[in-house]
C-alpha cells in the first residue's frame, strides 16, 4: 500500500510528464509543485513562467499566489503581460501549459467558468484568466485535476479552454494552434489522447484499478494500447515533494 | 513645471465622476487599495470597473455600492476562493458583467492606448466565451483571408496605478510585476499615480529605463506609503496573504462586510489612519530583507 497521498501521487506523475521540457506556463497549487519537482529531477533546465509575467522564477518559498513577490526576486526576467501573452505565449515560445479545471470532457475541453447555465449559474467559477489562450497557444497542455463523475463529464457546462474537438465531437483545432491537451493527471491515474483526440486511460496509480476509473468517469473511458501501473514514488521523490509543499 | 503632487482626496475628487469607467490596475502587485477606499469615501456611484482580476479591491467597491458594471477576465480571491460581494451582486442582478480572457483584456487596453478600432489575437477559437460576449468577434485578414479573433478598444475615463516612486513632475517608476499598468494608463483619459515615496528628479533621471510612465501622461501624483496593502509593493512590503485569507469570511456575510467598511474605510480619513489602525509594527513586519541589485552605469557623455 502506498504511503503517498493522492496529491503526492499527482505531483509525482505530473512532474514525470515534464521530462526534458524547457519552458512551462504554471499556476499555483499542484502544477506549481509538479513543475518545481520536475526542475529538481527530470527537467533540470526547466524555466517556470507565470501568468503575472515572471520568467524563470526561483521562488525561495512556495508561492501563495501567482503574484507572489518571492517569484520575482531571483527570477530571470519580468515582463509586461502584453509581451508575455503576445510575444511569448502567442509567439509559440511556451512548450507546455499546465492547467486545472472544474470539468473536463473526453476531448479535453476544460470548464473554469460556470456550473449550470451561464446566465443563471449554480456555481460561478473564476473564468478563463489566461487559460483559453494557454490551451490554444502552448505547444501542448498538461491538465492536473481531481477526478469524479462530477468533473469527468460527458458534456462540460461551458467550454472555457478548448480541447481537440467541440463537445459534440465536431470541428478541429485551428492550424496555428498547439497540439492541445496531451496528458491529464488525476488522483486515479494518467490519461493520454488517442489519434482521434479522445482521452484514454494510460496509467493507474498504485492501488487503483480500472473499475475505479470507470466509476469516476462520466463517459465510457477508452484504454490506451497498454495501461501502465505507475510506480510508487521513491522515498527521495516523496521527501522532495514534502520539502516543496512544506 | 508645476508640481503634480496632490492629496489623494483632491486627485480623486477632480478626476472621477459618477458614471465613469475606472481602471485600478496592477496584476496582484501594486493594487491601489488607498485610492479605492478614497473612491468609496467620496460615494461615487454607477461606475464601470475594469480590471483583469477584480480582486479584493473591487469586491470592496462593489460591496460599497460604487459599481454598476464589471469588465474582467478572472474573478476570484487568488489562492483562496470566491469574491463573495461581487458574486452576490451578480446573482441579485445588480451588477452587469462583461467577460474576457487575460489576453483579451490586455489587447483591449492596447487597442485603447493606440487608438485602434480593434485588436487581433489568437484566442477564443472553440471557446464559449465568444458566445456569451458579443463584443468578441472575428475578422478576415486582408492579406490571406485567415480569420482572427478581435476585441474592441477600452479607454477608461480614469486609470489609477500604484508604483514604488515618482518625482514631482509625475515621472513614475515601478519594478517587479508590471502587468498591464502601462497599457491601462496610456489608454485612459486621465491618470492618477499613487506612490510609496516621492523622490528627487535626479533619482528618476539616473535610471530612466525603470520609468513606467513619464510625467506627460500623469495628471496627479499622490504619496501614500503602504497604499497597496494588502497587495504588495516589490522591495517595500510583502503581500499580506493572511488578510486575503481572512477576507473570505468577512465578505461572505454582508453585515460583517458593512461593518468592516465602516471601521476600515468610511470611518477613517485616509491611508495614514488605516496604517495607524492596522498598527505600524504589523505593517513593518511585512517588510522584506534587502536584496539590492547591482548598479547600472548609463555613462556621462561629453
């Protein structure tokens, strides 16, 4: 039995997805911890880039928000948001964008705007921020989120950040856009996207079986050619995560 | 040149009127809470408030009844959760909203600053945002016919920005996260700069690269130390994360929020009184250790 918590399994798995990456657009929370872990393991040259315009942050403490002053002190650069979103993100200079969401569908469409109808929402969520353009312009996207039938849904209530197709399966990404979501990391496992742009189970965390995944998905989840059993995070990795998360 | 230095009370009274569009910008950093509180005290009404991230600053102004419309791209208490006063106002139908993405808002200020009829960006394809906001449109490129998303210009009547320092001529210097401060100010009809300290013109002129806005675009300079608290001023004081967390419980209950506004805004005559009430020792505790950069030599030429 694993002594890693669900969050720690997600951080370790998301960090593994960043192997060899140079530039990652991150937010706070699990993506931030994952990117920092990756920088200390599988992606030594990784530069963390924040929506606030900070490039190459070396935070002396775990930031409370993407605007933490500790992200600025020691960073390689700060730039205006016009330069960041225009010349950097839209210019194709971000390899990986890491995003979270309240809902995702099989095509990787993400909802961070509303649960329920837009005009009369049951829950008003924060909205896009930079997520819509990150989903379109990063060369690829890794999604980190919790999984249940409430979040892995047949139809998202609102498409904030586009995936591979429209929710009804029609349409495709514009020619100029990046590859879109290539991996989704949850507390149950890791998902990739098949040739047709549909999500498929690629790996299970220790102690999780396929029936648990099916019970936590609002549509019939496809399987990758082979479904891996993800390794237990090593003692060193767990210690590193616990240092990062504090 | 005559000094642009004035009290915040005079600057707000002279430059902001009921029904105006107001941008208090600053992305997580340098948010002028001091100016927002002055607007609340002066009882301005029917404002259109624009900001990428409405943050606590607009939650407080909406709770105080200053606003009828909000233009934004991310609405939350960063790292904490919801902005409850804004959420209540939206649910009651007393606050109109117009929603974009971050790049959309940046592009709107850029169009406004450059007097362009729209600004193109690579976003919104396949997103429902354009379905709920009819001002997000598409145009065909006149060169190859490719369609691209466009957003309209945004020209606030007044932009208020906070910065580390300025001279009496209104030359404003800021460092750290600069967000959209320059674009918002250049797009605005009038600009108030609130600063931590007033410095001699030679301090500015020895390092002109650090100038965010030259005095020619600034209408008033107001000196309000700790004027961005509970947000931060890089090198001067840290973000008060505990305040951001505590705000959740305060803004959840309308009666508690009203009492907070009475105690911390309406019942005080300005930022100095706010700092006194907060406790100068508690404020001082937010100061970081020094980490000075090396000096830059621009040279003296003959």
